[in-house]
């Protein structure tokens, strides 16, 4: 039977089989590269979100304690450290929902809605803490405690969602 196969047909068959094997190997390599690209994109997105979370949490710790101290003392000037921490904290918090939207994970929409609500509450409380410029007797009672609780809740949320994301 082999005597009936010409050298030309045999060579064409061998080349076709080798070509098919190379195409299959290239397709498998492309699939593997695609999976690695998706993993790298996810890692990059998580690192971006983690950066915003870390910046916000670090500045929020300072903001939470400085706001409480400023509301309790008799001075009517705002401590410069408070403005510095808010200048770092709020851009990071405001960028967080967009960064979360770029990462694919379960409960992403819930996390975005949760942080949008928390950020709005914190922003409203920060506006209300402008009462620091008023005499101590004119400041709303309990505002420091309310701000402390909201700041703590935001830090807990950042910690919880950061852990879930990783």
C-alpha cells in the first residue's frame, strides 16, 4: 500500500500535519496569553482600587480624630492638618466608585452604591463641621460623635470591601 503513495503526496501530507500541529500550538498559546492578560488587568484594577482605599483610610483616620478635637476645643480656627487630610481623602474617595466599576467582581454594583451613599454622608458631615469656626456654644451638640461614627463606618467599609476585593 505504501508503494502506491508518491513522494509528493507523502511530503504534502507530512507538511499538512506539521502545519496543523503548529496552528494548534499557536492557538493554545494565544488562549494562555489571553488568560494572563485578563489576570494582569484584574490585578492592575485591584491595585488601583487598593491605592484609593489606602489613601482614603489613612487620611480619614487623621480627619476623624482632628475633627473631633477641633469640635471639642474652644478655638474658632480650623487646624491646618484637618484641611490637609481632607484634601487627600476626598479625591481618593470620589475616585473610588469609578475605579470599582473598572474591576469585575461579584457584588460590584452593591459596593459602588454603598460607597456612593457613604461618601455623600461623609461630605455632608464635613460641610456641617464648618461649625468649628463658630464659638463652642453655637456648635451643634453631638456633631463630633456623629462624625466619628461615620468616619469609623467608612473605614470599616473600606477594610471590608478591600478584603473582599482581594
